[in-house]
């Protein structure tokens, strides 16, 4: 069994939750427990809060982010198959999951050969302790398990399997929120046996040693049949363990009887589920759990989402027998009263499905399903429909929860109204997504679904109360609703890739808001226009919209709108316009606004990330990397994290990391996570694969990745001519520097074929012209046409020169100088060639010092070789 010990969790008192029913005591601590480091990387160690065979869990302080964390320090030498890189990869896999019901991984590293993992410090207790602390009602127990189940379901959606769900690995924070702990670090391994009397060895989250020869390691009471048999496990194994734990919590004993672990395993494998004990817990839960405890995985619930929906559904309803018109009203009333007395929530809060039908009903679903049949990626229809169904089911549950919280007197009418307004916005977003997708065409269905606004935020009282209510005047309220409908449509079209229509809808909303003098909706409409214009690279439109949106949103106290508008505006100023001082002044305001939001992490991460981009423009890669890492960490602290944003924040942190191993592993993890969300052929996934190729230090690896990626990009996204051309161009450069000239020419020709399709946006036309000239210049050089190569290079240089302050332009200009220098040398114009090559070498040296792409390094080596052929070695920079 692999030694990634994910078995220890933290509590408010610093006690460790053990591997099995018995808490791990001091006698089980590792021999070197007292020799703890005072520092682990940037973390200051405070105290030991748990220990196990695989290492210790420490409380520590993170000075950079001023917070307390739990740090798991894994011991060396527990299994020869585990390297630091492998363990770090596991931590990275878990870190890609950010959910309020999963203990969050913040960081991982290696100190003196030992891997450490920094994670959220949970003040609270494990579920077993929580259950023993006082008598819990069935409603309380189910609520806690539903929370934990949502975390488990989110992890399954991300492709992670826990393998050791049990009460000890479920934490209840002092905030009442349940979290799944130690997720994803458990892995399958070889079973072992121990002799009678042998000291139990702890081997990780599945490790509960039994005292008989031939006994399996694991937690038998909660293990699925396939785990007992040593077969492959998946999400349905977690479902089985979850149902065992919930059955135990509700009925006071586990569903499978056994005096010993072997007896328990026999009962599990035979499917002998005993009847639930006579408790106050309704037996209806047992019927739901029985399915999750089925011996065969395919007989269980199809997913955790389905299981949770069944647990949350209350089938009790008033049953009345109508005997005809002669039935006495008094008898009817008495019967109704008796039923309501037994179930005060029967008949209330059941209207969610009807309210949602207009946005997502059978007719709409059928229309979307039919339109998606023509999707270029065959995986899209099932993925998109499943995502929309999940969203609809989550919306209905959230609607019912909000209603019941008010019905029980737990929340005021003001809070109910705010939550319902939030849910109305989510319903509109779902309706807009369905409308756009039902139109067919080349819609980006995967991104439309992935970008739907999180419903869980509608349960955050502080956040929903911070949102400005609609105008009190009915006429203005009606106009505001119309504006929001247009903006909902604009957002859906933006995510679908229909940028022209997205901008048109946003402009309609702006005009309506100006006419009605509604400043709040106007600020939001300007932000939506700015977002779409940035994607379309229409910088003038974006600049004007965002410059107006930020101050206006501040004036009307729409802080969330202001924070994003300001962050985007200073990005344009600092990165596109080259006005670094202006950008830094605006940056401070954007950061201040972000920090005062009820939930600041997402907005603050955007500010920090954009600050890092400006540092990169200024060629301060170390500062950029610090900001990118901090932005990623900040984003992951948000209760809800957009999976697409998370992937690209990871990309930024990776491509600025000086460690090639970390860079490669992080880029791989980011790509795999995004692929799980959008599918393997999605354009954004392919762009991340291009990033992997651009930053791999081995040009042969880069060429191989690009050879697999560029044709997929060309066939799946033929309209994105620039991305396609750039992919083939970089592939051609890699092939050229590897000495494979025929392959290089073929790649350059493929790049020109992409450009022949034409640009799709105004901002893309200029880039297309530059790319065409640059590709043509290199092809002419390879075809021994130096005069043509010079003409094409000078044309591209003239187009790029006004943008020389931008990172990509600064990096591309020396490529053109290299072409000119080699072509001039071929024409015998040695002095001119030497000057062009020296200029290229100077600029490429600065580029290599400030960024980590492989191509500039290849170009610099080629430039130096060309200079050496013209000059003495001492003169080569």
C-alpha cells in the first residue's frame, strides 16, 4: 500500500482523529516526534496536534497570509515507491478541488526530503465525537451528512475518489459546516497480513490492522465489497461507505453485523443488511440507504447527487380519502389537522419545480438536446445536459431550503426575499443558457454550463443582503428586470462564444439603464460589455466601458461590480496600454474595494493576478511569480471557485515557476482538471496543452505535445484562425531547431492554412496580419529566398513596433531580427546582418531572463550560432 497518510485530521483542541474507532494515543507517535522543525518553508511550526505511522500533523502559522494552518509532515522511507514528486502530485490533485464541504489543501512542498502539505485548519471536531457529544436529532444528522455528501459529490465530479469515508474523516467546524477530510490522498496498494501479536502498523487512510493471519488492512466496517475483494474502486465505493456511516449515525449501529472485522467483511460480501434499530429516525432513510449499500456497484445510486436528492426528498404528504360530497367537513378538518400536527412541513415549500419549469422544463430540455446533437465534440451533449440537470436540481433544493428556513422561523422575511432574488437570478441564468444552446450553431455548450453562477452563494446570508434590492418604484423595477434579462442573455452568449451578440445585448441594457437613470444596472451593464469586449480583443470598447463602470459602481455602492471593473481596467492600462503608473494607482483602489466585500477572495485574487501580469510586463518574473502563487492561494480560499478560472490561475503560477519539475507537474494538473470540467477537446483545454508545450524545457517534448494538439485545435475550432496558426507556428519553430526541416515547413504551411480562414474579431485581424508575415518570413528563409524573408520580416516588424511595450511583442520582435540577420548574411550584407543579430541577441537575452518559455531560448541559441559564423566568439553576446 502506498504511504500517502491522509488519515490524520485536526480539531479545535489540537487532538488528532485516529485511523479507526480508537483515537491515536501518545504511544503510537513516531519515535522522532519530539524532533520537530521550527520552520517548514514559510510556515512557523506552533505545535504537534496529531501523529501516525506516516508522520505528524502540526499546527503552523503562515506569515504571508496571516493565518493558522494545519501542516501534515510525511515521514521518509515508508515505502520505496513514493517520491516527493509523486506525493506532491497527489496534493496538487486534491488542491484543484475547492468546495466549502471539503477540507482545502493550500500548499505542498519538500523540506529536507520530507513532503509537507499545508491545509485548512478546522476548528471543530470529527463526526464521531460530534455524535457522542449530545443526542442529535435525525434532522440534524441528515443535514450534516448532506453537507458532507455535497463535498464528496463535488470531489467525484472532479474525478477524485476518497476510499475511506467514515465518521473520523468527516469534520464539523465550529461554524456548523461539515467537511470531508483527507480526500484524494488515499491510493490502492498491496494488502498485507500480520501475525497474531504483531504491533499494528498504520499504513494510511485505509489502514486498520486486524489481528489474524491473512487479514486485510483497511477499515472493514465501512469498506465496500470491492474494497474487501481488492478490486478497483470508484465513486460508488465512496457512496457505499457514506451509507454505512449515515446508517450508523441514524440507527445507532452499522448495517452489517460482525464481532470481528472478518465477520463484518463476510456480512458485507453476502449483502446481509440487518434491520434498523427502533430509534426516532424515520425508516424511510433506511430504504434510501439500502440502495447505496447494494453489493454490486451498478445497483447503487448512479451518483452521490442522486443519493443526496433522495435523502433530501420528504415523501410524507397528507393522504386524504375523499368519499364523495357527503363527507363531513369536520371530519376532513380533523384529519387534516392530525396530519399537519405530525408533519408541520407537509404541503409547504413544494413549488420550486413549477417555478423552474419556464427556464428548464421538458420542452426546453428536449430543444437543447436536439440542438446539441450537431456538436462537434460527441461528448458535449451528455456532459452539457447532465450539468444543466444538476444545476436545476440544486436550484430546486436551494429554493426549498430558503422557504423552509423562513417557515421554521430561522430566517426573516428580509433574508428570504434576498435569497429568493438571488435564486431568481440563477433561474434566469439557466433559462438564458437553455435559450442560447437551443439555438444551435457553434455554441460553446461546455463553457456555458460550467460558467453558470453558483447557486450555493444564494444561501450566504451576508452576501445576498449585500446585493442592492430592486428599485421601489414599480416602473423602474420593471425596467431593471428587463435590463437584467438582457444581461443574463449577454453573459450566456459571451460564454457560448457569440461575442458580437453578447456585446449587442449589453449595449441594449446600457441604453435602457441610461434612459431610466438607473445607475446600478448601468454599472453592471458596462461591466458585462467590458468583459465581452476584452474577450473579443476590442480594447477601445473595453477600456471605455470599464473606465466608466468602476467609478459609477463605487458611487452607487455596487462593490462587487466596482472591484471587477477596476481590476479589468488597470489590466488594460498596465498590460495593453503600457501605462504602468496609472495601473498601479488604480490597483490600490481595486484591492481596497475587493477587501471590503463580504466574500473577498475571488475579487482579491483577480486583483493580485493582474498585478502579477503587470510585473511580468515589467520583466520582474520573481515578483510576478509571487503574485501568481498568492492569487492562486487566495482564489482557492473562496467558498465557490470557478473551475475555469482556477485552471488558468494555476497556469500562471506554473509558467512563472523556476523549477521545471514543479512547472511541468502543475501545468499537467491544471490541464487535467480543466479537461474534467470541459472535456478533452475543448478550446481552453487545448490552449493549456499548448502552454505545456511552450514551457517544457525539452523542445522534443514540446514538439510532440504540439503535434497532438494543433490538428485538434484546427479541426475542432476552425474559426479561431489565430490560435490555430500560433500553435502550428510554434510547432514549426520547435521542429526547425530540432533539425527536422521538412516537418518545420509542413507546420508553417499549416499555420498559413489556418490564417487563410480569416480572423473572427476586429482585434484578431491585426494579429493575423503579423502572424502571416512572420510565418512567411521563416518559410522564405527555409526555402533559400532571403530577399523575400527580409520583406516579410520587415512587414511584420512594422506592424508589431507600435506594440513593443507588450510582452508578446517584445518577445516576437527579436524573432524577426533573427530572420533579417540570417537573410542579410545569406545576401552577403555582413555588417547589416551582424547588427540585426546582435540586436536580436540582446533582446532575447532579456526575454530569457524574464520568462521561461522554451522558444526564446532556442532562438537565442540560433542567434548566437549565426553571430559566431560572422564574428569571433568573443564578440558574441
